[in-house]
């Protein structure tokens, strides 16, 4: 499966629609999270996603420079529609490459859902906070340094 990497202004209307549909299906439909998804951050993000033959987004995340930490990018809105086949790992590997190649970042930060902490640890992330609640779901702040490390 191929991953596409595009900044907001490079997305087609169809791609944006499918991304927003995937986010609504997973975060609202599956996880029952009610929050304002259109938060204004997407305009400044690199969007990484894969699609089926029919254009349906199968995996997605967004990435942007973390304002409080120069040299660090933040990843958010991570989702996969197919679980258990390695798609999430391949998505994150694409994100780590983009963090280095596009942003020349030295570190990556994510606010991970607590149940996914082990997934991120396998990719080289380490918890850097106590657990906290976001949108009614336990989360933990995690970070991975870049620069030759393999996940």
C-alpha cells in the first residue's frame, strides 16, 4: 500500500472529503468522541494517508511543527480502518520519514491514547508524562528522538 504525503493546499477536494470522512467514522462513529474536529490546525499540516482503489482512506495522520519545541513535529489524528495487518506501523514509518525529510525534525511528539502506548513504544516512542484525559479517553504524551534510530 502506498502512502500519500500532502500539505493542506495540495489536497484535492475528494481527498479532503475522504480524510474528514475517515476521521468522523473512526473518532466519532467507532470511538464515540465528540469534539470539534475542524480545529483550524489542518491548514498548517502535512497529511499522510493511504487509500483503497475506490479512494476510501484506509490510514491517516496529520503532522505539524510543535510550536513550543523548535525542531519537533507533532503527530495527531492517527487512524487506521484495517487493524492487525501492520498498516498502522507502515503509516507511522512513513510519518517518521516525513518528519526527517520534510521537516528536518530532531524529535516527534504524540499524545497517544493509553491503549496504544505499547504500539508507539515498539516504534521507539517513550512516555514523557503521566496519564491524562482528553475527550474522555486516557492518553499519555510520548516522544521519539530522531537521527538514525530504528523503531
